[in-house]
C-alpha cells in the first residue's frame, strides 16, 4: 500500500489526479477502522492531515466556510454560535479523541448514511466545495451530494476542500438515537433548522435511508401552514410534521435497530426538535 502525504493543496490535487484510486484520509477515524478490520484494502492512502489550509475556517461574504480538515472539537468550541446544529451533532461524535481527529470533511467523504454531520448540513442548506487538478472547483449542494450507501457525487480525481454554510438565522437542533449514550453509531438521527427570514424550516434525516435526506413534504407543509406569528405550535400541525418526516425515511432492519423502530423514532425526534426550535424562536422573538 502506497502512503501519500502532501503538505499543500496543490500537491494533494496532483496526487489524487495521478492516482485516483488513492483513498483520502482527513482524520482517518473511518478509513483506519475499515483497514484494521480488513473491510477494505486500498492500493494507496492519501493523507490530507498535513495540508494546513484545510484546518482553517472563516466567514466570507456572509457565508461560513469550514475547511475539510477542521476537527469536530473546533466546530464545537469555535462555531457553536454560528453553526449550532452542526456543533450539536459534533458533540455526539465518538469520544474526545475521535472529536479531536475526526472532521466534517472526512464524514462527507465517507458518505455513510449514519454520519452525524449530514442531517444538520442538509437542514442548513450546506454546499460542498470540491476540486480537481484538471477541472477546478465545483460546488455541490448537500442535498445532491449523497448518491447511495457510502457513495457521493465526488469524481475519482476530486477532493473535498470545504463546506459552505450560512450562519444560523434562527434556532437549529439535532437529535440522535443510539444503543447507548456515548461512542455509538446512530440508530437514526434528525436535524431541524428554522429560517425565520425566509419563513421556512429545513430538515435532515440520518441513518434511516440509503442516504442522508431531507423530509421535503414536511418542509413544504410548514412553508405553507406554519404561522410564524403564533404564540405556540399547533399540535395538529406538529403531529402532521412528524408523520411526514417519518414517511420520508426508508430504513432497514440491522443490528442497531429495526425499520419499524427507526420510522417511529424519526416521528418522535422530528416533533421534539421542532418544538425545541420553536420555543427557542419564541424566546428570541420576545427578547
């Protein structure tokens, strides 16, 4: 197995162009587990941890650009106010050691349906910045990034450079069900993001379909029927929202949970997170 270790982004793009079968590692918390358990045996590893610019984040023209190498710990400590949904999800990832090494870029590259960062990225309308040496930069909306189980829209010679997300304009919440309280892969997860200025709500479903996905019918329901000036959520509307989110899922039975349980859990988490977000919104509105 070849081990490629570029120190600049240009070197990384060149290495990926010259050896497209090389598997990138940006933290390595997913890839190294698969190698250790002999699930995969790549011909080459492309270690991106030495590319310093991937560990930077900034807000440019009103959009937060998070480098693919920014670890979960930095998201939690530095971006909690800017990207609260993503920060909440980051807190649920593995152990402190994993959060110090793991990255949102690596989570995207793995494209696992159970990845914790995917639902909040979907709910917040994130856009993924990818690049190849030959074709340059390409911007992929998160909703179009996931193509199948551990399959993404990345071309063989492309690498993930950054994630672009607008700073939260309203409350965002993330909920996750696992077989225990810590260091666990999600049985299912759900994220919600309120966009008060646009009078709409974004959603994200994790570990309950072949890919992370939005609950589009549920979002449309709130776009047409949610009264943003009301003092409380309509209980009937909340129930319909939960059912539509559950119907957007397409889960399977596996060792972590049954499909039936996942559908039920998405219903509950959708209602729960929307209630949390709405109560938060009411508090801000009254302040």
